[in-house]
């Protein structure tokens, strides 16, 4: 889900460029780039929990996290657009690529772009959630 194939797809659609892997010369995939806490908060936003409490409970299944740290991460990542690629500095406001993630009972949709210049990627709920849980089981 988060490999260079996605960046090439984005490049073709939004940048009119066939090979966009050069994006990684200055940018990184955020998932797996920082710490376990950051991965967990990011995945919680990819999974679109309805409440802050659900997010906290999800994270605490994997690690203990201090309240202040949780609050800071939650506030930092709780945006309409969930970033999955960004600047190596890790600042979420320093450019990047993300999607508005919408969840229904059957699907997760990633909406990239705006208006007429948008593209929707649809994932079946069970497969989508399983991919993130597999990642967590491998990495944490």
C-alpha cells in the first residue's frame, strides 16, 4: 500500500509524470519512518476511529503512552488530510502527499486531490484493516 508504486500512480495522475520515484530523493513515507508511537497514531487515523478514546484504546493495545505524548500526537495528526508521504524533517506542514480518508461499512476511500482534479482509491474494509494489522504485527 505504501510503496513506490503508489507514488508512481500519483505522479501519473497529478504531475503528468511516468516515473515519480525521484519524489523520495527529498521525501519519505511517514509510516515506519519515525517511532512506534507515531506509527500507531498514523495507523489509527488511517483506520478512522470515531473518537479520541477509541484511538487511545487502539494504541494502548500495543504500547503504553503518556497522556501528554498522546495528546500532542493526536493534535498533530488529527487533520482532514492524512499524510503518508512528506518531508524528511517530519514536519507535517512541510509539504507532502496525503488523502482524505472516508470509511463506510464496506469500504475505505482515499480521496486525493480536489474537485475535478481528484482521484478516489477504494479498499475493501476487511482487507484494508488486515494490511495495517499485519504491518503492526511485523513492526511492533
